[in-house]
């Protein structure tokens, strides 16, 4: 593994405060691999052999059942997935595939569990990250169950706007079909939802969104940090 990537991984909150010797031991069996777009990295139901770290590119976490598929989350650099399965030595609950050319670090799960037992700072960091993941899941469930499809889309656009710097115009992160899956809609319902937001100042051109009336959209969406702030 190149020193630059080694140092970037070391800076992650998960590894930042663990003992140097333990980090060196943890990374001894790790390796980095390049993957082209649309490559399945892990499959739902398989054993969790590795903890994955996205070094560059992006990864779609998704699930399938009875011929249907839904996107669960997008992982971007530099961050891990799926930590819970690694710690529990349990099967993956989601599959993962690259959305673009990506560079992924893989750390053997058995090494992660061994260092978890040996390094208190590492164990606390894992608990903190798992707690953050749990809170994010609760917020996503509240968004899905308490809001209409129109309200979910409105609040998603406000979150994306903040992520893009706060300007009136910004680009969606991915194509609309995948956005519909993330928001728990069909593509047809998403199209109708975009039209439903036109009276609140939302204009759509391809993947480019323009919010002409910020106050009207916020008044309709009623964003709530207990649902929409995924950083806490």
C-alpha cells in the first residue's frame, strides 16, 4: 500500500487514536485494489471476510428481494463499509458495487476483531462509528415513514444544496432512477414529485436543480435536524 494512502487511512476517526503497533499489525494483511465501475464487491448473505475502505471513487450499497432492488446508501472517500458485519462476524446485510472507477482498501475481518480486543481506543472508535450508523438509520427511517414522497424529495434537495455549497443551482449526485430508489419511490413517482415541487420554485433540467424560491421550498419541506442532519 502506498505511504500516502496508508497515512490517509490512519487519519480516519476509526484508526486515528489506536496504538501505532496495533495499526501496523492491522494493516499488515491489508491490500488496495482498483476496480472499474459496476463491479460487485460484496454480496448480501455472504460471510464478511473484509472491512472495506473507499480510498477513491464511490460505492453503492444495495439490497435485493423477490426480484426487486433498492439502493441503501452511497459510500465516498475516505470511509469504511460494512463495519457491523465485520465486528459481529456475521453475513453482509447489503451488497456493494462500484459506481465509478474506485480504489478500495481491504482489511481482513479477523484482524479487525483481534485488534478490537487488544486496543481500547480502537474499540471505542468502533463503538462511536456504529452508534453514528445507528442514528443515521433511525433518521432515514423517520424520513421514510413520517414524510410524503414530495416532502422526502424536497428535504433531499435541500440537503444536496447544502452539500453543494448552498447555491441556488446544483447537480444531483447520481441519475434519477437511482435517486428514486434511495427515496423509496418508483421513477414515475419521482418524476411526478419533481413536477409537484414546481410551485415551490424547483426547476429541473436533466440532473441540474435550480431552487428559485428558497423560502417557499423550506416552508413546504420544514427541514428538521433530528431527521436531516446526518452528521450528529
